[in-house]
C-alpha cells in the first residue's frame, strides 16, 4: 500500500467514524467554554449596558483592556490563567484517553470505543511522558538555535540574514515537532496492534518502523498536515473576506470557525487512521518457523519374517 | 484681564527669532575607528548673561556615564535601556587632557567632579572648574580644551557598532547658568545635571563650527550644514559643519551608508488653501504661516534602500505640520540617520537638525513604522530644540508636548495605524487584517498601566520607576494636552501652542510659563486644570450610577386642586393609567444619577436620549460627588452618556460613562466567540501531544 492508498483508506474509514469527530469536538468545545465563560461574563458586565459597546464592536481599542484591569472590576487574569492551565492538562489527558479508543477502532472496527479508551489509557500516558522528553529535546535545540541567531544578530550590521535564519529555525522546529509527533503516533499504533505493555519498547519499535519506512511514513504525515494547512488557508481567506463588521458577519464567522475546528479534529483522526493503514500493510508479522526439530521416526528394526 | 495679557503676549513673538548665542563651540576632532575613539580640541566662547559675576564654569562629561558600573546612569538603568544591554567590557569615557583659558592659566588641575543630583561620588559626568578670576556680567571668556572620547558599544544612544559611529554627548559641553528670574531661579546658579538613564538635554544656544576628520571611505553626517570637505594626505577627509541657534552637536559615520537627499519644497508641499486655512485658524498672516525649504539628508542602511521614500515622506509631513502649527522650521537641513541592525540603542534619538530613526528589514502595512519615530524625533526640533525646555526637570514639556504633537501629525498624515504585531521579523499585517489604533488610544492604554504612581510634574530621575517616568513624560502629558485641547477648542489650542512656541523659541521656559500662555491666549484661568492634572496624581472617573425609567403612575389619595378636594382611589388611578396607556398618552419618569468616582473635578456634559428621539443635554460642574436628574417624558429613556465626545481622555474608565437601557450583546458575542475560538485552537494544538 502506497501513501496515497493509505490516505484513501484512512479517509474511507473516517466516513464510518463520524461520531468520533463529534466526541472530540465537544470535548474541545466544553473545555474551551469553561475557560472563556468568566471572560465572557466580564465583557458582558462591562459592556452589556455601555454605549462603548458600539465603538468597540467596530474596532478593538487596546485601552479598553487597560481600563478594565485598572477599574474596580476584578480582572480574572490569574483565574483565567489557572483555568486555562487546568483545562489544558485535563484536555491533554482526555485526548490521551480518547486516542486509545480511536486507534483501537481503527485497528478493529468492532472494538468497543470506551472500553478501548480505558484499556490503553495508562500505556498511552506512559508514552506521553516519554514523548515529553523528546519534545523537550526539540525545544532545547530551538532555544540553542535562537540564542545562536541572537548572538549573530547582535554582532551583525544587517538584519536580513538573521531574520531569514530565524524563519529556517521556525521551519526546523515545526519539522522536528512533527517527527516526534509521528514517532509517538506509531508508538501508540504499535501498542494497540501488538498489545505492547512497555511504552519504551513501543517507542523503540516505532523508531525502527519509521527508519525502515521513512519515506512512506513522512509522506502520509506531511500530506495530512498539508491538508490541514489547506483548511487553515480556506478558513483564513473566508474570515478575511467576511470581517466582523456586522452582527450577521459575526454569526457566520462563528459557524465557520466551528466548522474549521471540526476539520481540525477530522485531520487529526484521519492522520491516525492513515498511519494505522501504513503500519498494518508495511509491518505484517514476519513468518516464524518452529525451532523444534522433529526427530524422524526410527527405522523399524523388525525383521520381516 | 487675560485678553489684555494675550495681546501683550504676542508682542515679543519674534523676540527670540535669533537665539542669544551664549555657548559657542569650535571643535576639531579626529575619528579613530580602530580604537573606537575621538580625539579633539575644543574652543568654547562663553558669555556671562547674568547680572552677577561668575566664579566657576560647569561642564557635562556625559561619556563618563559608560565608564563603570558605579556611574549614576548605569546604577539607574541597570546597564540596559529601551531593551538594549550594555556589552561586556565595552566601556566608554571622556578624558579632559587639558583645559585652559585662552591666553591664560591652565585649569586642568582645578577640575573637580561633582554630583549635584544624587551625591554619587563615583559619578564622573559633571565637573566644576573654578576660575582664577570671575567673569563679569556680559563678559565673554574662551576656554581651550583637549579631550579624548572613547565610545562604548552602543546600547544607550551613542557609541559604535562595527564601523558605525553615533557621536552624541561626545565633547565637554557647558551647563546652563540660569540667571535670576529664569525658570525657577532667584539668583544666578548653574543648572548642570548628571547624566541620567532617562534624561540628558538642557544647554544654552550657540553656534557650532566642527571639523570632523574621518577615514575617507566613511560617509559622515552631522548637525548643521556641511560647508566643506577636505581630502587629507593620510587617507582621511575633514568634514566641516556649521550651525547657529542650536544647543548641541551630534554626528555619525559609517562607510556603507546610502546618502540620499531630497528638498522639502515648501511651496509644493503646502498649497495656498492650506495656508489660508491655517492663517485663519491661528489669526496670522500668510507670510507668517509660510514655510521654508529644507534639505533633507537621509543616511540609510543598504538593506533599507527600498524604504527611502517612506523616510523622506515622513520627514516632509513632520516639517510641514509642525511648521504650519508652531512656526516654520528655521534651519536649512535635517539629517535623518538609520542606524544598522545591532545598533538599535542609537535609534529614535533627537539632536539639533539631526535625528536617528529606526526601521526593520520588513515593514508592516500601515503600522506607523518607521514614520512615527521620524515624526517624533523631528518633533523634538521644536520641543527641546527650538523651545529649550529643561528635560531633566520637566520632561513632560519636552517628551509630553512632543508625544501630543506627534499624535496630531500622525493622525493628520496617516490616520489610525494597525497594531504592529510581528513574529520573527515577519509582520502579521501581511497575513491578516489587524485592529487599528490611534495614538490617543495607545497613549491612553499606556497611561492606564499605572495612572497614580506619581504626580506628572517631577524631575525625570525622581519618578518611582522607569515605567512611571515613561508614562508621566510621554503618554500622560500628551493625554493632558489633548484634554486641554478638548476643553478649550482646537482653534484656541492651536493659537496658544503657536504663541508659546514663538514666545519661547530659543528660550528656556518652565511649567508656569506655559500655564501663563494658556491663561493669556485662552482668556480663561486654567490653573484649576493644571493643579489637578499636572501637579497631582489624582485620577478622573465619571460614571453613570442608578438609572430607571418607569411609567409615571397617577397619584392616589386626596388632592386639593383649584380650591376643590378630590380623592383618587387605587382603582381610579389604575383605570386612568390604563386609559392613558390605551390612548398612548402615558408618561414616564426617568431618573439618572451621575457619579464622580475619581478625585479630579472637571465639568462634564451629560446627554440623554429617549425612545421618541427626544434628547436632553445637561452641563454638570462635577464639583460634588454626584448629581441626579429626573425627567417626566412621553417616552422611556434609551440611554444616558457622560462626556459623549470623550473630551476627558484621562477618564480612567469609559465603559461606565454610559448606560443603555436595553442590553447590548453584539460586542460580547463578537469578542467571546473570538476568544473561544482561540482557546479551542490552543487546546487542539496541545492535543497533538496526546
């Protein structure tokens, strides 16, 4: 199965698992709403009966934020920060939980989603912790590069080469983050397919698999990412055309944004599904032979009479 | 009384058209690029303009601010300024090799370091030089000085970066002898402050004749007009600059500068209708309003070559509007310097006829860069260059006036700008439409960071924090000036600003001089205004308190009307009300309470609109803590708003300035949905880790 076939297969499978997208979407929406609700109440409290609402609807005025912070109203910056942090952790755990179910049903479509979620949660959590080390290494490399570029910029008389190097750094950062992300996608797939209990073993197997099929795995991942980027571009174009200068435009944009969020869920699941197909096809278990030597039956010693 | 004073005020309008040239310098200096230094000889001709004998001279030796970590500058700044840090082991200093009176005794040994501001014995930025014989009133002396200036790597305005040099505060410069009656002085006294992290300008006017010798491959620019270039046999060129009526001299040199010139053609830039409009508004003649041509010299980094016209246009806009509003720019040249990458500390600075800009390799769409910095630094030609305020003691009259004026020029020439968001040097405005902001909104946001930290009027180095200095020297005075303009009207403000600029051109005014001009030109006693906004840290906040608008029910009970007693029962009253409602003859009682939450007392307008389109306007003096209004009208109140035109820009909370009866949800929905979307995005991006 080549990369395109895997993507097709993944896409077809996604048509059968539309409910999965909805589950992930609502989880995302609920968590985000929990973070935004106090801010929405604050905005409503300050502008719900104020003529300033009309002025600010047309163009955001940065001094409004400052006057809100300065005014007697308790600015819930700390509370929002904590809520966002807690929501991020809970959402990460929630996705770790759902990932087990999703990959299990991609592997065996008759598997029970939620019981699979529970089955793989602790194993995926261990993978998450191992992946943190990899992401940390990428981040450390990024900090090192940033610092080297900054040092170079300080001694240079030109900004241009250093700005361009900065872009290369960002591109490299995204590339490496993508590769780490991919390694742990396959680690999860291996955990599900081979029923591995050791997260470290699954990671090593994933690295081995990716080394053997580097072109195919990269192609599938980055094609999915490319489709995600196309959705982003489409959303961005629409939002720019619409603007938010009227109530109707605001409402339409809300719908478009939520649609875009659905596409993000779809792309994520589609990537997993396609990667599962790549793995299933490329890593068929090797035929093994029994090592037991079957001794031939001893020749009959009976003498014919 | 004030009108008569105004007439008197205009009499000496051109009294200072030519500065009193008190400190005149002839300098011959040689740039030594290898050891990043300048060696020079300076002849100072100094006149005692006071009525008393003067027994000593005082000088700034400002490059010593970078001599070690014990200087007041580095103690105050912690070795960083405007985001740039001092480079390791890159010290700067100035040595006075010798000082003597022309034809007189050597003064070198009598030089004493003093620290008039903070008593820091380690600070070496000010010296006093006792004279063997006092200088008589009106007499002139000549001082011969040999000096050596070692530049630091630039992080705070002056210094070097690679082969780029910015020579600011680079020579021994005389302080100001304030005579009795000048600013706050009651007797002649030296006003010669140490070099502080936040402030550095106050000097007497004079003429500067400077010969600067640099290797011939260097492009050199400086204050004033370049009169001559002489090639020397040692591979150097001597550039001769001359400028009168200025109080400082700065220069720059770099081999790779692109040197471009344009002429600000006054007749082409300012049409007859514009001249007529401004003449009418300010009550001046066409001839007074007319501007002069200016040669604009741009020293640009090669990688910014495509931005040359934007630099020139910004400078031309500044020359035009500052000139039209405050009087023509009197000098022949304006040199605009674009420091290279890595020398950001030299950007955004002002010296007479010489400013440094600051730009990026990639420019955003209409985000005001590099225009705003050019307009602002040019503005200092007026507020500090031509009107020589004491930046140390009254920074608001320098930076504040200029921030106010810059905002006006930017609004006039460019309108609202997009918020300059960038990522890794890439302007966001290329990708998406960003909100726009006016200078006023940005200043107001800055002011609201710490509105009560200090009184506005303080010495620059005595604000509680650097942030407080910044707010009280830039944003807050600019907003105060806008509030003053809104209070007096644009035409009166225009007249008084021009009168002040003209009266104090080449002079050294203080706050009371400005207030006197305001009172005289406006014909109003505005002391109450300055008492609250300048000399205090009080804040303003007007708010709508309780609001109600209910049917005005028919009264129940016993009434004596026209000599007859009439009893109205509950049922009768209710029936009358119902009948009125049916006939649509109902009346409504609307009650509004307006609160003064802040300490500032300011007269405000209160505007109310009713459902039938009827409106009510009330003027409230704002003296007491609250005022109540009550109306009986045939329809309900729709909204009430205090200060509908936002005249009081210093009001710390505009959201509570109005109350609309029906809930307004559009902005809440718009902003909340955007926030929701961005939090969803963050969470979803994070979920990729799972």
